[in-house]
C-alpha cells in the first residue's frame, strides 16, 4: 500500500464497520435483502398465461420479480427471421419513445436465452373498443348506458390526442382500428400495437406499386396482414396498398381515424366484403357508403357524416391535413357548433344556434310566429279572390287539354309496343352476361356444380352468347362429360382458342376402361394441362372429380401414376392393407411431389409423406387418417385434421405451430416441431402418452406443468 492510500486508512475503517454492524441490525438486514432482490438477474420474469396474439408476437401476462408487479411481456413468434426481429425491436423502441397518457407505456426491452428479444409494457385491463362496439350492435342495454354516442366520441378524441402526439414526433401508427384501442372501467383510453409504426422518413418501404388483387389470400380480415399488405383491411388507407395513390403521410393515419369514427357512428365497418380481395378493391376505388345512408336507424347527424367522409377521401390532399383539424371538428359538434366539412347553410346554423340558446330563441320564435299568423290571414283573403277570378279560365282550357292528352297517349302506346320486344331481348342479354360472370367467380372458389348450373341458365337467357358456350364446354370437360363438351365446342363460333380442349376430349374418349378414362391417359392429360397456366383451376377440377366418381381400384392407379409423374427423384409408393379395410401408404422421400390431391377420398388410415415437397394436407380431410408423418415438409397448417381421430402425428422440421386443431383428438404420440408452439392445447388430451421434442425450444416451467398433470403416464423424449 502506497503512502497516499495509507493516509486514507483511518477514514475507511469506520465505513467498513458500518456494514459489519448492519449484519446485526434488523433494519439494516431488511435494507440488504431489498438490495439482493434487485440482483434477480435472468429470473426476473415469470410467464403466467397468454393474453393476446399478434401477427409477429405473443403477449403474455408476466410477473416482474424486480418491481413486484404484473406486466405484459411481448415475445416473438419467429426470431430466426432478421427482418421480423428488426420490426419487433423497432416497435418496442418507437412505443417507448412516445410518452403520452393515451399511449401504452413500455417498461423494458432485452434479450432472453441470448437470441430471443422481448419487451415489457403495461398490462392492460378492460376491453378494446371493437368489443364495446360489438356489444352495442348486439343491443346490450348495459353497454348502451355506459357508452352513449357522446362518450364514444370522447374516447375518439383521446385517441386523436395520442396520434397527434405521435405525429409531433414524426411517427405514423399505420394500424389504427378499434381492436387496438383499450378502454378500462375508470375511463383510461390507451392506443396499442405499434407493430407497423414507422418514422415518417421511412414510410416508403413495403408498399407495392401494382398489387395483384387476384393473388391476395382470403385470410382473416381481422388480423394485420403480413407480406403484400401492411395494415388491417377495412381500416387501412389506399396508399398503404399501392403508392400510385400517394405516399404514406400524416393523412394516412387520418384516413384510419375516419374509419374508426365511421364504426363509432354506424357500429359497422366502413368497407366490408366477402373476402380480402373485394375489400382491397373497394378501398382502392374509394367505394364508401356515407354513414348516414349505411345506418339510417342510428340518426347520424349530417355534420358527423360530412366529417367522416372528408377524413376518408380517396385523395390524401382532400382529407384533413392534421389530426388537430379532425379533432377540432368533432369538438365543435359536441359543443353544438357547425363543422367546416358540413358547409352548413343559414337554416342549419340557425338550428344549431337554437340548440345552444333554447330559451332566448323560443321567445323570438313565438313573436315571429304571431306576426306570420296575422300576415297569413291577410294573404289568404287575397288568395280566395284571385282563385275565383282564374277558375273560369281554367275550365275553358281543360277541355282542350284533355283532347291533346288523349292524342299523345295513343301515340305513346304505339311507341311502347314497338320498344317492348327490343327491351325484353336486351334484358335477357344483360341477364346472361351477369350469370356468366357469377359462374366464373364461383368456379374460382371451386364451386364447380354451382358454376355449371349458372352457365346453363346463362345460355337459356341468351343462346347466342358464345363466351357462355365456351365456358360451358370447359366445365363439362371438368366433369368428365367429354362428348357433351365436344358438342358445345362444335356450336361455338367465338374468337377464343378451343383446339386444345377439343384434343383433350377426343383423347379422353379414345382410351377408356369400363366407360372411365384409363390411368395412363388420365396422367398424360394432367401433364399436358400443367403447361396451360390460365387453366390450372380446370386441371384441379378434372383431377378432384376423379377422386369421387371413379371406382376405388381405378383411383389407386390414378394416384400412383400421377404422383410418379410429379416426382423427380426417389419415387416411393409403398401400399399395405390394414385390418378393417383401410391402408397404410408411404411416399416418404419422393422429391418433387408437392400436391397430394390425387389421394383425396381414399381409405388411408396411415400416411407417411415425410421428406417430400408438399405444403398442405387438404386431401386428408376425406381420409380415415389415424397416423400421419409430415416431417421435413413445407406444411404450415393442420386444419384439415380438426375433428379427426388422429392418434400419432409427426410435425418435426415443419412450419406447423398451431396445435388447436388436434386438441380434441385421441392423440397418443406426437413428434413436436423444433419451433415454438403453444402447448396449452396438449394439456387436455388425456390419451397422450409420448411427446418427442427439442430441449431448446420450450420453457422448462411449461414442460413441468404439462408433465405434472400426468406424472406416471406422460413420457417426454428429447430428440436433440
């Protein structure tokens, strides 16, 4: 020890003695215990249950051991994708930067297990605005008392305040909708889910210049869409779909606020449709029914109707340019003043003035009414005299007028008779066109029988509609009615190419077995149709129908020949019969097989399709399937297994995560994916005996909870 530190030794000794004495002092022991709790480290968060789920994350009810409170913890669904991780961290940081009473606060952000990012935020209570609107729409009297229209508009103003604050920080939310607005019983309103939020200078990414509407999937329109669309259909602005409308800006969020205001006024979505494609098309065209016409029973004011329409105008330049302008309009309405969007005239302004000053206006109105009565009495006497003077003149002219009317009626009757036949023919032609359009749309939905019936009605309305005759021939071919299809082709006189279809019909009739197409011909036609890119739906129709109408022996031949044609290497088709008349089939390792539609409706109880290129298992919906191996495939969904008596399933190295569809199955063995899945769906399966899984995928506490329910029956086997 040098002399300098030696000089400080007397000062250090009392300080050390203080800590020594603390060990024997009760109050000081409490102090040290609290300090130890702050060193909780990696054991800080204890996950309890799932409270919500978004497009890229799960939200858990979590206990924070450091602060001794419950928080909401966001954990990524897929931390392997770098772009998703960046979006996840961006959401956390943007939300954390927005400190506002109406924006959900972020408490912490970090990484678990060295690779799993997370962040924590306030655990929300109450319910979201969408749930409130649904209860009001259902006529719940309790909600009608708690949330009259004035209260809903006050909630809307608080959300406007939150969005205005975000805009002041150059942040766009880009996913505003009632489901992202949380309201609790004490009046607190919070704007949530900033997963799509962007700094204003970064809003140009991920917007397609020319979206292909025919390629949009009919996903659940309640969820934020990943991939082509970034937003919630029905609440997203046109410029979020295509940059041809304009760049995303403050007015993008204003459009979304207008859509929320629309739902508050009407209790309905501003844009609805039977599928995602229809909603997006209406959004891009600005096809929005005014609220006052959409829900006339709601008695919506013209001022609020005008404000909503202006906020949702297709051209961003015609909308409100700031959120404050929009909220100012709503406040004006609540205070009894006219809005700028309404362009109120004199009588509207007078009506609003009367509402604000009823007593004074009532006194003035009474005086005016008295003056009007006196004036009206005088004018009435003058009117009687004038009417008596002109009565005689009118009688003279009436006879002449009746003669002219009779002549005109005769001429009109003749003209109508001549037009009747022409109009009838035109109506029948238009009906035929509409029926054909409907038939083509139904065909794209795989409603093959309905499509055939519609096109038949189209030809009854207008036998000369050649386009209808062309599609009638197509659909007949899909139903394996080859001679009828050829007859229609012979009667077709339009510009569309038909030689390819004529060739297939002749080829199908040339080689038949017991009035059915042979397996070799069937496979050849399917192969040739694969090159017809515009007619893949017809190919699917031709194939799927065979799986229903052909004898089982013939369908087995079709399936083997078709799958062999599809395979590029290591083709395998090992078939064996089980007890009870069902079969076990293995096509494992057959590279190139991407579609098993040919196996539809076959009595297969055991199927091994591992190490193939399939991406769906729709064909299993019509099988008595009990054992299924789809490991090392591209399958991402097991919805077709819902309600099936599946006992053994292997989803190792697939994209399957949702186990809800097999939660009621008599499952005995499952090979879990090496990616995270929600194991709660396995807890209620009493028959489960063996679970194969990765030791690095699941939280040890979750596994212990599942195993504790069946300590002597359930066996967990780790495969890595």
